[in-house]
């Protein structure tokens, strides 16, 4: 019976360790539902906050997804973030939540999300 030994370089092992560490420590999105309230509740829509590590990073309104993304401050626009909206529309809020959960890794890697206090 032969034994096969696979030799891999240090760089490959470091990359595997990094990928495993990232997968284990990747933060998960959570949601908080807000019901319409107050005097003008007949005109308002329900919305949900999208949270990452307990801080708001976006929201779901009228079945549309929006995220706050960091940007450079300028004299014209001193805000430290800008809103981006995903183009896809959803039949209901649960479909939007499912899409965010499915593409969690891509969203976190692709955008530098702004965390509201």
C-alpha cells in the first residue's frame, strides 16, 4: 500500500488559514422591524433596519434595499457616507432579507459599510 504525501508551500497554508479565519469570524446581518406609528401612520410605511454588529448599516423600505457606504468628506457634502440602493425590487420584505442573507459575504467584501451609532 502506497502513501501519498502532498507537499504544499507556506503561502498556500497561510491563505487557507486566512480563508478559514475569515469564514469563522464573518459578521452576520440582523434585522429590526419598525411598525408605523404616530399621527401620520396612515401615510408611513413599515421599514426594517439592517444591522451589522448591532449598528445600523442600511434599511429595507417598500421592498427596496438601501445601504450606507463610507465616502470622502468634501466642502459641498460634509456627510461621511452616501446611500446606495440595490436595483432589484421584491414582492415582500422576507424576499429582500433572504437576498441579503444569501449574498452576505459579497456585500461585506464589496462595500465599505458605514456603521451608524
